[in-house]
C-alpha cells in the first residue's frame, strides 16, 4: 500500500471529524441563543475563604451546600436578588472583573441588593472593597 492510497482514507476521516465538530458547534450556538442576559446595579463587596470571614469549622461551605475552593469564581447574593432571578447556579458577569461567576452562596437576610465576590487573596479582596457596579446575569429565554 502506498501513501497515495491511504491519504484519501485519512482525508475522509478528517472530513468526518470536521462534520462532527461542526454539528457540535451548531448545538452550542443553539444553546447560547436560548439564553438571555439581564442587567442590574448592585453593591458588591468581597470575601476570601479565611476562617475569620466564613463559618468556623466549615470553611468554604455555603448556605446552598456547595464547597468553595480557593480560585473558584463564586459569588454570594442577598436574598432579594434570589427572588429577582439570581438563583443558585446562575451565571453572572461582574463589571470590572474578567470571566463569568456562579451564584453559589446566599447572604444574611439583613442584606439587600448586594453581592459578595470570592477572591483568592485577601489583598485583592481588600483592594476591591465595596463598589456600586453593574452585573449581567443569565436568564432562560422566554420565547
């Protein structure tokens, strides 16, 4: 068998892979089109997984039962925001920060219109401080 005889078979295999990945790409685009983003203004503070900032003995354990790890892109939300659609697992874009965060914790009932962003380093959390910002959060498309 020569290389010229095996090349067409390889070409067909590569073309087949391209079709599979093309179909997967279309499915992903369809899933993305079924998601809408809403915008709101909130007060954003920060926290780390230091024991003095979380529940003693259960560092990183959220009110939803998730176990946070350093480096997770997680936020806690005030309970009024849960009623507005920022439920457990909701994806959130935070103004001024790269990437997408996930709602993984809820705050004490006394807080209103507030999120708390998990930072890996205390110095970065202190640098963030308290800010009034805009967030975008995913909602299921009603159409």
